[in-house]
């Protein structure tokens, strides 16, 4: 291939937005544990793995979780970057819903906010990474006016294991 043809091809192939590098801190496998609001015992247990899809445009999360004995969750989430809004929209494909669920992620340094507002789901997670980045903690809470029976408040934390 000529140098001019290679230059043209390089210009046509998109590259991931540099903002996606903020998600690098998630890559790996995490053990998670949490408790429903008002409970002392940890009854939420799970594991999640994050990895980049080929090309580096999308971060994939696979989650398995025993949610306080109520339900076993198995989901795959695909996170991308929207340069127009500066947020990270995602779609969650879960064993609990026939439709993909739309979430939004926002990162500000070590602070993480994840929100969902779809049908009866209407909650926001506020969390923080540790200084070394190998753990996080936070809480999901119903948004104002949301049904707390559907959007159970709970705390959750995670530790990177790989």
C-alpha cells in the first residue's frame, strides 16, 4: 500500500474518544458486597468483570449478583461515551427485563454517579473509589418521587481481585 493510501485509510478509521480512558479504572474483576438500608448484615453478594470490547469504543461489564436472597441477577452492560453531553450512557441487558435498560454514568475524579430512570426504575448510585483505585463504596437510593418498593435503597462496595 502506498504511503498516501495508508494515510487516507488511517484518517478513515475512527479512534476512541480520549474521555473513555476514565473508564480504565474499572477494567478487571471485582467482588462486591452490600446491605439493604436498615440492615446490619451483608446480604448482597456479587462479582463483576469489566473489559474493553475490540476497538476500545465500548466497555463491557458482566455482573452476577445474589440480591439479598430476593433475586439472582445476571446482566451484561455496554458503556459508551457521548461527547455532546460528556456522560457515559449504557444499556443493561439483564435476566430481569425483556428490554435493555438505559443507564447514565458520570465520573468526576474518584466520584462516580450512575442513574437509571426507566418505567418504575428510578434510582441513582453515588460512590467513590479509594485512593489506590482498588476498591469503591457507595449507595443506591430511589430518586425523589420514585417507588421505594421497586427501588430499594442499599449500600454496596467492591474490591478488585484481578
